[in-house]
């Protein structure tokens, strides 16, 4: 992945130190695979491209869109079965009703014009098309703060705020799910002072030296270590909203 640096703005597969965050994103992509089967799918904010490529295994066509030129060049080279386009997500160069599904994972929190983005998703979707958006849960990602901890985030959302934004863009049949640590990750939380996330943050804010046990545990995380459920949304790590364009 030498042509696509790890900056903290996006996650990249194949890096042991980044594996926890990669798997945390990948598990949501995997959950969306059945909903994308045989559809024309837009991934709005494709990042490194691994998620769009996963969806391309079942979709009729996947259009992967990102604004960053280096990212777009990387995706075009690495994932040839994707149709890749550099574009602003709040002004998509697509005809109205051009796609059957819009997937946008861990992107909306990076955008200044979140309402405008969702209206663009609504416009690009055909009637009956599905919106699928994930984002960190503000309550647990930046607890007790008015501004996000992550410098790449503009505005993070709590469950009710996310649902309200999606409804305000005109979508119906809105459903929310939350991502949680499963039993093995909860055990690793306990083993690393209460939170394996905080343990990783301490490394990032320190001298960057990974304790061998922590690195081994992070590198061994899999999608099976997470749970995506409709319960206890307020305590979830990430939120996934699905909705339908009437």
C-alpha cells in the first residue's frame, strides 16, 4: 500500500497496527453484501476501495467515488472491476435515479455539508432504492465533547441525530443498528486496562512504540469479534442506518 499513505483519515488493509479499525469497518461491509446483490451500487467515499470491491462480488455494477485524487488513482489500479470516479460527494455527476443503492461507510462525519450530501444520495437513487450509511457514534467516539476528537471529523452524530438527518433528506423506512464488541473483544478490553481502543490511542499519543501483546491482539482481530445489533444503540461504537427512497 506504499502508494496510499496511512494518514488517519481512512483505514487501509494489510497493516497489523491498523487491523482493529480495518475489521471494524469490514464487518459492516460484509453485512451489506446481501442488500447489494444484482444492483447498481454507488459507494460515496470509497477510500482505499476494499469495501467497494467486496460489494462488486455480488452487485451488477459498483461505482466508487472519492474526492481525493491519490485515492482515486490507487483504487483504479488496485481494483479493476470497479468504475472509479473523482467527484465531490455533495455534487455527484450522476443523473437522477441512476443507482439502486448508495453505500457510504465512515464518511458522513468527514463532510461539512451533511444535509446536502444526503439530498444528493436521495437524488441519485431510483425510487425504492436503498441508502446505507455508517458513522461513529458521537456518544462513545467523542464522549462529553462538542467537537470531535478525530481531527478529520467535522461533525459526529448520535443515533437520534443520524435518524433525523436521514428523515430530513426525504428517506423513509429508516432503521438503525449499532456495532458493539463481541465476547472476545470484551475480554481484550479487560486485558488492556478496560479498553483496547484506549490502549491503541495511548500508543498513538505516545512515542509510537507498540507493546508486543497489544500489537499481537490487535493484529488478530477478525470480523467475528464484532456484533451488529438493533439493541443498545446509545452504547454502540458505530451506527448503521438503512433507509429507502420513496
